[in-house]
């Protein structure tokens, strides 16, 4: 299963929308700044990439939309929680 440029962009849009929603609507962030937002977009893209091939019915250009969304949110939440926990422990 290869990924072409359109699939990459779809995953990037999914990750960016979820990162912005978690950051600006739900105030779920590690710290302020563009670096923090960029890192959540990257982690969201990785989560979507991992979640996409797991299962899915709604394919669009080799991207399983629902698992990509769930995987992206899951990894963003996991990474933010891990960083917040590590900050609180030190």
C-alpha cells in the first residue's frame, strides 16, 4: 500500500483540522506557540497514517477516513498527555 501526494495531503488536512480543534476549541495543548501546533499536526499525521490501514470502509484515494481520524486524535491526545504528565512529575 503506497501513498501518493493526494493521500499525504488528505492525511495532513485531517491532522491539521483535528490539531486546531483540540488546541483552539478545547484548549488541549502542551504550550503556546506555532512549534507546539506544528508538533501536534505531525503527531496527528503519524497517528492517521497508523490508523488508516488498521480497518476502514470509507476509502478516498487509499486513505481510510474514519480510522485515520480516530488514529490521529488518539495519538495527539496520547502525546499531549504524556508531555503534561512528564512536566508534572518533574
